[in-house]
């Protein structure tokens, strides 16, 4: 179950951004991968309904935040998940 569908605990401690999301679909993939790896995370979206996503190209869809202590592992999980998703895309 994706983080957006369940109550996630707040991150306690120093956090950092490990990835900038480009779309909601990418958010779902990343949430599922981090959940499966048992890495606590938070998603901070940048969507602004008033401007209908006009700034998404500049700022991205959102940011993935993790604890500093999980930074390297989270980046590895996200990179692997997105690489796998790109390989499964039909050409």
C-alpha cells in the first residue's frame, strides 16, 4: 500500500532530500519501493492547484525526504526501482 493511502509516522531526526519526483506515477513507484525496503520517508509535493501544475517542470512534482541515516540506502533503492521501471516500459 502506498504511503499516500496510509498514515505514515513522522520522521524523527534530521532529514534530507534524496530524490525529486517528476510525476504522481513516479511517486507511487518510489513509495512502494521504500515501503518494501522498510525505509521511513515523507513526500513533500510541490503541486499548486491554483496554477494547474505550471511550475512542475521547474520544481518537480515533489521531494522524497528520508532520515540522514537512511540516505545512501534510500538513494540506492530509488535508483534501482526507477531503472527497473524504465526497462519495463514499452518502446
